[in-house]
């Protein structure tokens, strides 16, 4: 039922539009141009569509195919922004070769946008009537702070959602989260020759770094998930001192803690505070404070939930094979929808090169995804 030519042509046009997130790369155009293109396509298909400006140049697009009433509502979701293009030779070509389409965002996740739009076209062309509403959601800023998804849930609430992040047509029911924490240790400024006065915050921080290192080696054995893998921690940023020949008055680090389902912001912060306290007990000069910077919750949905069972049935019916279940080691907007009370599952096309110099999506899988989404939507919304 899916219009293959429409799907591929739409995907090619989507990839040819620069929608790089400007918070990641100042050459990025943001989502306005691609959002207006999607809005125009939905309007041409006869689907009610709305553009919501989050901030200048940053938009969400939401289409709604109204049901007749009495059925459950479903959201199909994809993000419009991409990461940057440095290192890519021709990031917006949309070149097709050997059944793959190349370019930034082809796999993450413009193939999915094209699949969702193909579902809308099939429903409109075949005049398929649903009982419940089908929401077609295209959001901004997933690659940075998820401002789009957070804005969306203020006004949209559906019974379930399918987030179409890349999964190679596997069914993703869980993903990791993360927390970023700034930890600042304090010393006392003094001339480098006045060791009896100065207290070196940088060296004191080294004691904490050693403690964090040891804990990072223990984490995988202590906190693990069968689909998402292990919890982890590293320190991507260290900043201390003012100048040579001066004792450092302050040294700050940013600790990045990757979490698995079941972990909470409170438990992770307490874990880090305990490590800080351990250093303080060993070295009385060590004084530090911890500040949460950013938290994104891990996510998990039961394989027995209705939307997962319907999606699994669609995969089985269309692909003629049993679905395989996976977890993602990264974070996705699905956690935001889940926390809003929307049961959310994840499925997307086949491809490769996510966030890499060469990115591609397998065209056949984009059309397969569209068929699976169509079957799932008609089943759930009826």
C-alpha cells in the first residue's frame, strides 16, 4: 500500500535540506526549512498540520489525522534536526547507490520522517478511516536538549507512541539515560613559592579523579541491563587554575554518568556524593560541591504492553519473521514521552554511519518501515 516512489523522492528531498542543529554547529540551519517542507507536504495530502515555533528558526510540525471516535490515539514521532557535517564530503547530496541513500540525517532520522509521511499518504489515498486519532509528530532539537519533545508534550497526549529512531527494524524497548554533574573542588590562591599558604585545588581534584576512575571500573558489574548493556561513567571536562606560578583556587570537572533502566537522578547524585565524601574522609583539605547540570532518564517499556505487541505482530505479518528485541546505549526522546504517561516503543530503518563521516539508509527498509507503521497504526487506532 505504500507509495515507494513518493517515499524515496521525499527522503531525498529531506536529506538535501540542511537541518543541522545550530546548537551543535553554527553553520546549522535548524528545523524551519525542513519543517515548512513537511508542513506543505501534509497540507497537500489533506492532513491538518500545524507549525509551532519554539524559538526563531526552531520549529515543531504536528499533523493530525482525526479518527471517527472511540478508538485509541497513537503518535508516530521523528526528530528533524541532525548533528553537524564536518568531515563529510557531500553531506546534502541525497545520492542513491546500490539501494542506499547517502547524506547527513539519512539514517538518523530522515528515512523515518519519509516513512511517516508515506503512512499519511497511504491513509489519505486509500481513504482509510481510523477510530482513534493518529498524530504525526516531527520535533526539533533532539540532538541537543530535546526542546521540541518537551514543548510537544505540553499540548499533545496520546495513548501510545512509536518513536522511529534507527533500529535496523528491530523493536527497541529500552534505552540508557545520562546525567551530567559539575563537581568543584576548592583550594587557596597563593604564590607558587608559598607552599605553606597555598592549597592546590587541581591536585586535590586528582584524588577525586582517582576515586571516580576506580568506581567506573566497578560499575559494569554492578549495574547492567540485558538489552542496554552496562552503566558507565567518564569525565569529559576538567578545568582548573588561573595561571602558572599560582596555586589553583578552584578546579571543576564534569562527570558524565550513563544510566540503565531503574536508575534515578537521586540515586546517581547520591552515588557521586558518596565518592566525594570518601575523598573528604581521607584528605581533610578536600572540600567540594556537586551541581546537577543535565539529566535524561533511562527508559523501558514492557514487551507485554499493547503497543509493543501490536508492533511485533506487524513486524511478523509484514516481514514474515519473528521480531528481534534490542536496547539502545544512547538516550532518545522516547523517555520524555514515557515520563508523560505515553507508552512508547522504538523502531526504525536499516542503515549505518550514525554521527559519522559517511551516513546512509537502506531504501528498501524505509519502505518496509512505512508498511509496518501503517499496519500498526490501523491496528492500534481501531
